[in-house]
C-alpha cells in the first residue's frame, strides 16, 4: 500500500501517474487530494479521480464513498466530531 499526501504536492503529471500505476500494479495507491468544493483540485487530480475504482470524499468527519462496485453508503469516521460539525447520526442497522 502506498499513501500519497497530497497528489498536488508530488507534482506528477497524468502521464507520470499512469506510468507509476502501471509499474506497481500489485500495490494499492491511496491519493489524498486538495479540493475545490467536492471535487479534486486540478486537471491531474480530476483525471486520477476518473481512473480510480473507489473515491472517498470526506467532510466533517463523515466519509462519502463512490465506487463502480456499489456500496456508496456514507460512514462516520468520528461520531463526536461529526456531531459537532452538525451531522446527524447514520443508522448502521441495515
């Protein structure tokens, strides 16, 4: 597993990102990105988003996953922080 914080800080181009991804196919890459609203900041980050199998937007201690494989159910990272942020509890009894 490789965690990169942040994609913008690396200075990678999209071509360099694809070469890295292709060279290390057995590795899980987690890219953290700066944001503009709910979207990644910059053309490279936006392209990486569309290449990713799973994307997770996080705000106010709540994560909002998006996946090609379903799921897509929000989850709370830290309940006390989420409550202070103004989020209501999520029903996890499904």
